[in-house]
């Protein structure tokens, strides 16, 4: 059992290192999707809100376009507004003339500093249900959204859903370990699975601060030129050789 | 279904209309016969949605009952509800139905609310209640993706069909199963873009069988307001309104018979009098 836990710890560690080195892949993928959406629609803004529990909310994670920035970081109740409706029902929907709705007007202005005239929203749906909402505000070319727009929006929403599904597993090592354990050992009780997962992941980020400091430093090297990369390689090689020599010396004594 | 097979349910009603060619028309079944003179009187229409704002001027006092589903320890329970609409969407559907069938009675069955957990279960409980109440027409502008609820919705759709309750369900443009909108017994509806509430298409290549106006539809919205909306969920209530008109004039028809009538009077291009059934108010 100890050996199994050690293997899980090693796997969790590798996954955590990978995550630290890569940065937030999910956010970057979603950002690229809203960037593409806002360009293709030639719209004022596009944004993606993801559902987060405890308390239940839709959190705007990424946004693009001239009027998009105000939305990032904003949380709205999933039981209100157009994003809330699309989240709750899984139905795509577009409204124009929203300026006629005084309540919508005020809420939007207070929160993001921008009052759209039209808005289209599509659910991010996978087999587990709705994960969030993709929305587009104000096309420059038209005051309303066509059926073609709605179909196109659904394609982008699909991309976002795939991106979320792919990166959620990476991000949530604990969930990944748990699902693998349960698949491999169906007899495992919930408590046993939880105990094994927490033994493997507990204090993962906290322990061994010097090591994680190094990982973070390496992560910062992503933007290096070729020359700088070979320089860092040479330095690391020297340090590693030195460490090996001292270790041998210690053992030899 | 892969992402490349994204269902574009509106496609036959917009770009590929020649695929809708229907040589068969039932003799004697015209719009005049189907709903001429009907106002929907005597028909109750259940709106399973975000609630109804009874006082909205567009609803003209036609709401006769408001209920909601509460999740209790004993499971979902249907209880009386206030005359409120969480989003405005239920009120929009009610407005569209009344624009075609002004004398129907509307029943609000609110299944969207503060508690999102178990919302599929609440939806199923609301639908079951509507069937038990013998409400003749139910407008469902939402659907469930839950695999575990598949048999529940399948059973409910069958019960509705066998007792002649017509379920009008908005198609969902997502590449995932969605219930009950993909079941054969329901009236599954997607949007077309022609601004005519009386224009419908019958699609001989299901799962989506009917096309109705769902683009830039002027609708009632929250807090006595109004807006302009696009989506399959605004197409479905147009079909619900027509079904109510037919059932008001011909009480007791089964969903199968109503579908046959709608298919026969639809605006599909056909060998006999194409386009002759153009929009005419009853």
C-alpha cells in the first residue's frame, strides 16, 4: 500500500509541476476562443462565464473586444439575467432592443460600465450538463443576431466546452486520481478513495518550498531566446555536476 | 455525435426548403377547417418555464394558475407560486401563445428558480403535474441533458401522448442528447426567420418536425417590459398557439391527429396550391 501511495504522490507531483510550468492553459484556451468570437462576429464584446459552486455563481473568466474588459472577474447569480437563463435551460437565445428593459440596462451598466443594445448567449454543454455560458454583445454590422449567428455561436460554445473538459482533468489532479482509483478498484469505499487521494495530494503545493520556487523560476524561462536557453542549460549542468561530486564525496568519506 | 455533426435544426426551414416538398395534403383539411373562427377558448396551456408575470399587460389577465416545484426531503413537491417570472422568458412564451390564441387559459408551472440543484428533477415533476391535471397543451422551452432522467421523461412523454396531452418542445442546437425534445411523440420545434407568426413548416426528416417563427420576434419581457428575441424557445410557443386553436375547435384530437393536421396545412412547397395557405388570421 505504501508503494501505491508513493506512486500516486509521484504522479500528483508530476501533474502539479506540469501545471505550474504550463501556466493556466484553460484560461488561455478560452481567451483564444472569445478573441476569435469577437473578431468573427465583429462585435463590441464576447465573454465566457463558468459555473462555480459554493456559492452558486457564473463567473466571467475571459472577455475580448473593446467593451469586454469590464466583465472579467464579475460574478452573477445563475438564477438571473440572460446568462442565468441560458445556463439554467441550456437553450441558446438572443435579445435585441435590450435597452428597452430598464432593469437590464441599469444592472449591466452598474456592473460592467457598458450597456449593450443586443446580446446573444449559448450554453457550454457537455454530457454532464451546462458548464457555463458564451455571450456576444452588439454586432457592429447589425442590430440583431441571425439564425446563422446562433449556429456559429453554438460552434464556438462547443470549442469552449471541449477546452474546459480537456483542461479540467489536468487542473484537478485530485478528481483525476479519484476517478482512476474508482475505475481500477470498484470495491473501494468512498472513504478509502478519499483517504488515498488526500494522502497523495495533501500539502502538495505547500511542501518543499525550495523545490516549488525552482519550478516557478523555470516557468518564467518560457520566453527565453535560444542563446539564453543554452546559457541556463550550461549553468544547470554545472550545478548538477557540482551536486553529484559533493554527494559522491560525502558517500566516499 | 461529434462536433462536426452539430445539428442545425433550422437548416431545412431556411436554406434547404426544397427538401420539405410535400405532395400529400389531406383532402378538406385547410386552415379554415383546422382553426377558422377558433380563439383557443376552453383550452388550458401549461407553460413549463421561468414563471408568468400575471400582471403583464401582454398577458391580459389570462393566467389562471401559478405553481412551482419545491425540492423537499420527500422529493419534488408542486406548490402554489406567486405571479412572478424569474427571467421574463415564461412571460414571453405566454405572450406569443396569446397572440395566436387569445382566449386560452394559461397555467404557469415554474421549474426554474433559486435552487439549481436537481433542476432536471424539478422539470420532470412539473411536467408530471401538468399531465396529471389534464392540461391539453404544454409548452416546453427547455430540456434536460441528464442520462439518468431519460427513462423518466420517456415515460412522461408516453403518458402525455396516451392521454392526448400535446407537448410542444423547443429543439436544442447542441450536439448532446436532450429530452424530451428528441422523443417522437412530442412536437419538436426549431426556428425559421420569416416574420410571420402563422407560417409553419413540417419537416419530414425528424427529429425536429416543425419550423415556426423564432428570429427577431417582438416579445413581452420581465417587469412589464418588452424586447426582441431569437431562439428555438420562441418558435415553440407559436406551434403551441396553433395546437391550442385546433384543439379548441376540435376537442379530443390526439397529438398524432394534430400533427397530421399541422403537416397538411403547413407552408411547405407542395404540388397542389403551393403557398396558398399563406398567413391568414382566423
